[in-house]
C-alpha cells in the first residue's frame, strides 16, 4: 500500500474545507424561509390531527 503525504492534487476535484460565506441578505432570507416552512409543517400536523379527531368523533373511517 502506498503512503500518501502532502496536499491532494487539485485536478482530482475533491475540495475540502469550509464553503464560502453567504451574503448576509441571502442568509437572512434562507433563515426566514426555513422558519415559515417549519410553521407550515406544524400547522398542517395540527390540522391533520383535528380532522382525524373530528372523523373519529363522527364515526367515520379515516382515509
């Protein structure tokens, strides 16, 4: 087995390290969108639970 030392060849295409920092505005937009999506998921879960509870109360089978 051959021992490798030193830096990797740049032609290999493997890039390690930290990705470049995002623009502050872009980062804030992504955080805001992430929060909106989390809130939407929570809302849909609660809505689904309410619908399921209503169907059980009325004696209907869930889909």
